[in-house]
């Protein structure tokens, strides 16, 4: 019975990953972020709904924090804030870039500190 469930879970995984893989390209780092983001979303949902270790909900929250940071980096949120600014200065551009870089550093620091704990 478990082999049958395992088989259908794998089919389900293929279906849910199909759009991500279909749109994947090898020439841009943003696709790496997209794959990582989706994996973290899937893992977070599992940890939050079915996780049984003591800190599963906290781990799910950390994963979603990583997802939000990935989205900020992908969308260049801190640089896009300047689009509607009437007075864009080099200082504002540098500040936006600094925030962008900080979001990446925090993302990878979180991954470095916690990723090996994210299993159930």
C-alpha cells in the first residue's frame, strides 16, 4: 500500500514542478531563485501542515522569510522604489543597492544557518 501512495506522491511532484521546470532557462540566475523559492514554499507548507518536530512551525516561518527575501531580490524592490521618485540621486541609488545586497546576505545567512535543520 505504501508503495502505491509513494508512486502517486511522485506523480504529484512531477505535476507541481512541471510549470517551474518548463519555464526554466540556463542563462540567468533568476531561474535559480525561482526553483529555490518554489522548493521553500513546498517545504514550508509541509512543515506547517504536517511537520512533527518541535520547531516545525518556526522553520516554516523562516522558509517563508527566505521566500520573501528571494522575491525582493528577484523583483529588485529596493531599486524599483526609485522609479516614482522625482529626485533620483546617486546616494539614493547606492542606498537602494545597499538594501538589495543586504537582502541577499540575509537570505544566504538564513540558509547557511538553518537549511540542514529543515527536514522532517
